[in-house]
């Protein structure tokens, strides 16, 4: 039998706000979205009260998960300004709106922006793959680099945090839904030797579109916390495109060891890539380097190379900005075809020239991560 929003509301009536009012009477609930056995909603409160609501949020999650037929409950605690409310959300020194924190014992000094970050048990390094805008091939690059890291003998996970348009289900051909283990944690899907998790496994793409910034952050935090990642050397996070507040908050929320910026050679996306750099610098995440995707056109028939976009811009830009340049990936039919058919090129053409390029770039990323760890 399908779970209904009313059933969820009935349960939430039994959860009390910090002032002792039933959650359903506290004027804080968003629309309840039910998608099969998964329930999503947000609790939207005044920024100044967010700490007091953290326990309530956790209780709401437990209450909803206890409804027979519910396997996943994602409750986002958000501090968005409500229409008509007087006080704007408090901002941190970096201009980042406060978000909820489900604190864990590992959390460092409360009050610092980095206090929101908590290491994921068993995961040695988390890196972000980001782009200033959509459509530059960020997800394709993230997946193939994850496979390249795998080929260097690392245990690798991939988290598709591109909640506005999760494309990892399409790029990997994964259709199944993750199930829960005995600890009620979602088990990532194993494919190509990677542990893969995507919001796209849980919601249809249309539902994903309705998520707003703070909900995105909350959902990502939950995907990091409530997923049984196991033992990983690297978890690659495919970030949502752009450099807005949602991305900034995310970059701050996820315990990142570094970020890789994907850019095409066109000027416009280089400007966007620069914003991406500035964003990670703001939250003290080291930029591991820039990858130039669709760097030059390689004819699938004769192999001739054409620099149709004025190739080389990303390398020069990286030099100018003092960040490492990680490499160039050509615009090639076989990358597009393998990607869009769910058989990424590094997996389907292990001896091909494009795979070699991804592996070299992955090796540079691994070296930089190891260098950073050794320095630390
Ligand atoms: P983003 O995550 O930046 O939105 P995607 O990874 O979804 O971008 O890629 C957008 C489209 O471009 C997809 O159809 C993908 O197959 C294609 N694509 C990405 N990189 C390349 C490349 N190097 N050569 C050819 N096609 C590519």
C-alpha cells in the first residue's frame, strides 16, 4: 500500500517543536513529497533558532521512517527567510547562510564554518568535481576520472550531488534503487567496481527540480551520512553546476580534501571556472587543478584534430591563476556515445586513447592528494 502525505502529517503531529507545539501546527513544514516508499520534506525555521530544531528534525525523520512502507525519509532543516519575516538569515563571515548541522562527535570547534564538516567514517578523502556552469561535461568527467582512479588501484566511490539534474543514473545505466542495510543506511550501488550513489536513484528527475538551495545541502549531507560507503580511498562528488549559495554551502558542508574544476575552452566558461576557483578558495578547499574538457575536436573518422574552440585557454588561465593544469580531454563522439549509453569510455574502451588521458589526469589527482596528505 502506498504511503500518503496525510499519513506522514499524522505522524508528524506527534513530534513537538522546541516550544512544545505539534510540528503540524508550527507553520514550518514544506509540502510533503512522497515518491513510492520515499518521503521528502523540509522544516523551514528562523535562522536564529536552527540549533534548537536539530533534534526535532532528527525526531521527525525517525517518526516518518517508522511508518510501515517508508524506506527513506529525507528531512531538510532549512533557514530560509519566510515571506514577510522581518529578520534576514544571519550570515557567516563568508556570506553563507547558516544551515542545519546534524552534529557528530568528530565535529571540530563549533562556530567555525568548518565545524559543519564531519569526516565520513571509512572514507579517506572526499574530492569535488565542479564547474561554473552546466553542460561542460562535468558529470562525464567525474565518472571517467573516478574510473581512472580505480585503475590506479584505489577504492573509489561516486556521489552524484547534482541534485538539480542527476545524470549519473544515465551515464552508468543504473536503474535499480539502493536498499537499506540493518543499520537503516542506504547501500550504494556497485557498478564498474565503484560504490555509486545518486539522488536520481531515489527521485525522478522532475521531482529533483523542485528542490531548493538549502534543501539541496541537507539532502547531500544526508547522502554522505546515511549511506554505507564502506572503506574508500577516494569519494568523488559530482557537484551541482554553478557557484551560487547552494554550491558554496555544499563546499563548506562536505569535508573536501580538494576540488577539480572542469571547464571548456570558451571564454565564457573560463570566466565561470574562475568563479568556481574563488568559491573553493573562500571555503579553504584546495583546488587540485583545472581540466579542459572538449578541449579540441578529434574527427572520429580520420583522427584529425581541430581546435574549434580556440584550445589552450584553460591551461593559460590555470597558469595565470597559479593552479595546476590537469589535462585536456578532446571532444570526441566515442566519449559522448559511451557516456550517454551508460558505458563510460574508461570502462568500455580500457585500451583506448581517451581512457589513457583520463588515467593520466586521475594519476595527477592521486599524486596531489597524496602530496597533500604527506604535507599534512
Ligand atoms: P554536465 O555534467 O557538465 O552538465 P555532462 O557530463 O552531462 O555535462 O555532459 C553533457 C553532454 O556532453 C553529454 O551528452 C556528454 O556525453 C557530452 N560530453 C561530455 N564530455 C564530452 C567529450 N569530451 N566529448 C564528447 N562529448 C562529451
